[in-house]
């Protein structure tokens, strides 16, 4: 999906790399070249965007939260579930990843949760 978006000129793509050691993911990097933003995390060292540390949000209610989700397609899952939650006000904002860079969308959810 990311290559198709890049080729069409939509400036929402990223490079994502994970480091697996002994069957466990211990580090990851997501780089957005259009904004020169590097999201990275290492087990035991925290998560960052460039040099700024990301922290766990103090938000308590799902209605105040930002979530990241993929929209089910090709007969998988229940696509109406997300829209029902949004209509009922259970979610403050959503970042769908159906036609964009999912890794970058999820990195933004972490950064915006502050």
C-alpha cells in the first residue's frame, strides 16, 4: 500500500524498521522523510520523536482519546463497528490507516496523545 501512495504523489508515507532479538521486538524506527521526523523506541529506553520524549497520556476516558485503526476490508471484520463507536461519542478522534502509512499513523497517535 505504501508504494502505491508514494507513486501517486500523496505525501503520507514512511520507512519503518524493527529490531528483533531472540524472537522479541526490542527497538523500532519510523521515519517520515517529508517532515524529517524520526519516531523511535527501544525497550527499556522509552519512545521519542526526534529528540523529544513521548510520555503516557493522562487522559482517562476513551471519549478524550485519539485512536489508530485500520478499516476492515475484503469481507474481514465488521466495518460498521468503528462508525458506531464514533457516532456514540466513545472516541475523541481517529486516525484511519486504510489508505495511508499505518506505521506513521500509529506513531502520530502516540505523539498526539500527550
